[in-house]
């Protein structure tokens, strides 16, 4: 005779194995895929709601214009830095120092750690 408690546990194990087999079939793969897509969509919608709530709170407290000004200032700083850097890094653009450059000033070549050379005008 099988112990009734053991029989109950075996029935639970069989039920769990049946559920696992049902989820690992072809329908289970698509269910998992669409479940993942919906989960990702939920994260995106949640982040959008948090950002909207943050903007609303900043607007109600009057801090939004100051925050916008900080973002604008940072953007101008980054754009200014981009304009200072040369856009080409090819080795065919070798820069030669002018032959008649004065010792105290004029154009000079600066070599950066990555090997890129810049021509700068230094004045004293």
C-alpha cells in the first residue's frame, strides 16, 4: 500500500511536471515571447509616466525654467567643445610647421596622446 501523504506528494509532482511540459511546448515559446514584449512595453510606459510626473512637479514648483536653462547651457558647452576638436584623424593630413614662425609666438603643432596633431596659434 502507498502512504496517503506520499500519494499526495506524487500527485503534486505530476501536476508540476504537466505544467512544465505545457509551458515548454510550441505555444509556450510564443507565450513567453509575447509576455516578454509586454513586460518591456510596461517598462517603457512606466518610465514615460515617471518622466511626465517629474516634469509636472518641476513645472508646479517653478524649477522647470531653471532646469531648462541648465540643459541649454550644458548643450552649448558641448557644442562649443565639438567645434574646437578637428573632425579628421587620417594620417594623410600631416601638418607642417611654417618655416618662418617667430620664436615667441605664431603657429605651433601640438601632438595629442592619441597621435593626432593640431596646429594652434599661440600669442604671448
